[in-house]
């Protein structure tokens, strides 16, 4: 792996995250609320840093149920977004979330989980904090590495129990498919997130693949 990015490890282990969620109001700074977009999104990511600093995330793929959001993120950030048909249904604390990619490498997701007790913000130094509290994203654009800062209050975390997982997103991203329940499942309720404009930081990064334990 080149020096531009290194895998960020927790107790010597690299992780891949599968993050399905809902966006209620996405809009540029200064845009009126009536122009905000609401859509579902899922990302597949791993955890990286630069020379031991600026821990952040690197996205293998991002799927969104909004063609406009996909186009804007690809043009504005260079992120590997794909349009997808997506649905979310919640009843009695159980959530069903489905995704089928409409363009690009074929990928799909069907996940069911039960939301458990509220735990509050994750404590620094824990695996939950390592996986959840990330404030930098990295993206390759041509031969250059770009980064963008993210700001939000700490995520209010709940326990969650996985009831079903069928996915082919990992394979579509060139990763081994997830096998069996992931070792760590969490749910976070709504927070406001600000994403700042990307800046160029390096040339010719090489990124190693990481596999969830």
C-alpha cells in the first residue's frame, strides 16, 4: 500500500462497514428547505488514515434512491455513487430495508433488524466509537486523493439485533461476500450532518482491500 492512505486497524483488525440509512433533508448551504431531497442511501466503506492522522472512511460504493443525489455527489465529490431502487419499512421496532442497484455493477441488499435499548454516544476508545465516529472522508479522483470534512454531534447509539442479511454489494465492490451475521450491529437515530467541500491532498494513492473479520 502506498503512503497516501493506510488501513486504520482496531486491535490489529481491519473492518468493512455496511451502512443503510435514510436522509430526510439534503440540500446545499443556503438552499431553501423546500428544495431539500429525502431519500434512502447505503454505503460500503472501510476505515483509513494518513500517516497515523486524520482517521476517516474510504467508500467502496454508495447507493442512493435519488438520481439527482447520485449525479450531484459524483460531480461534486467524485464519490462512487450508484442509483438504486430502495425501500424501508418499520413496524414495532423492526426495520426491513431493501436495495437493488439500477446501474453499474449488479448489487442488492435485504436486511431486517430490531432496534434495541438506547445506549447514548459511544465512548472514545471503544470499537463502537472507532466504527461510528468518523469526521473525514477520502476519495480518489483520477491520480489524486481528495478529502472532505464532516461535522455532526455524536451519534445517539442504540443496540440492534440482526434478523436477516442477504447482500451482493460486497461482491459488486470486489470484496468477499459477507458470511453470517456481522460481528457488530448498531442503530443510530437522526442527527444533522454538515459535509464540507473536498480538497486535494495527495497524488497516486494505492488502497488495499479490507475484509470484515
